[in-house]
């Protein structure tokens, strides 16, 4: 490939990165990530088999279906925080409630890992507030550096 081809790829990657950064700033991104990651251990551990040599330990509980539903709902709530930022408070409250229910239903909330991630993600979604748009400074300040009364 020529140097020009590499430069074109860099411009596209830079543009993608800039648009991703802009999108990430417009929604509760990290709240969605933590909530989504919190759903994974809650969903996984009730169906996991741990093998130590020739001994297999099955973590299955009677509420395996409940754990699956809670995990899927937490993943959906994490995606909702990303793509429906106006319903972030509902998604945050629902994530906190599901995290609390997972303590009882799903092996102590995915051995507390999923519980903690979903709880913090829900709290971050409730606390997130969209930033105010940045105003451009007055291009023509007065002679003393202050804006003119207009």
C-alpha cells in the first residue's frame, strides 16, 4: 500500500473515533457498560460447570430461569441507557431493583460481581445529566475585554 492509502485510512479512523467520542459524551455510556457487564455473571453462573480434576461442580439453582431473565433484562437496560438516554432514570432504577433481586435469585448476584456492577451502573445512570452545549465566546469583545451590552 502507498503512503496515501495509509493516510486515508487514518483520516477515516480518526473521524470514526471523533464521532464515537461525541456519541459517548451524549449518553450515560459508562453506566450502560457497567449495567451490561453486570448482567453477564448473573446470567452465566447458574449454568456454569466448574471442573476440578475429575470432580465437576454444577452451580445450577432452581431459579436458573430467573437468573437468565434478570441477566437479559440488565443487558437490555444497559443498551437502553445508550440508545434511549431520555429513559435513563427508569433504566437506572430498574437496574438497581434487578440487582437487588439477583442477590436472592442468582447465587448472590453472580457471586456479588454482577450485583455490584449492575448497582453502580444503575446509580450512574440516575446521576448522569446531559452537559450544557458549549457556547462560543463573543467574537467581538469590547476594548476592555468584556462583552458589550447589546
